[in-house]
């Protein structure tokens, strides 16, 4: 492979996104959107992108640490711009193979 060229099996897509509160007390960052989230980003609903396929586990952890109340779902928190929790990616693009 030539130096300076991306590996043909990897792709990076500039598709930043932020969900949840606009002035949060807690910010939950994922590492990067992977191929699952990148595919949803292109063809699905914007609010379905963050933490796709791992939301039940993340919801349990956020409740355990007191970030998410027992009567509130992670889906509600992700779509609430006035909430006190915000979500995003540490890397502001999708990295997929």
C-alpha cells in the first residue's frame, strides 16, 4: 500500500453529532461511531445513531451511577435538548471497517 493512502478496508466519514442536553451537567462520550452507527446516520433517524445496539447496557450503567433516573429511558435523554445529560463521540467522525 502506498504511503499516505488510507487502507482500503477502513473508512472515515465526517459526520459529527450531538444529542441530549444543550447545557448538561454530565457528558457521555463514546469513542467513535462505527459502521453500525454510520449506516444509521446515512439511512435512518438521527436520534437512533448514538450507542446503537448497546443502549440497554449503557442505560443500566447510567442508572447505576445516578446519571439517569429510574423513570427515564436513555431514548428520552438522547432526544431531550433541555436535559442535564448530553451524548457525543470523542472522535468527531465515524471510523468503520
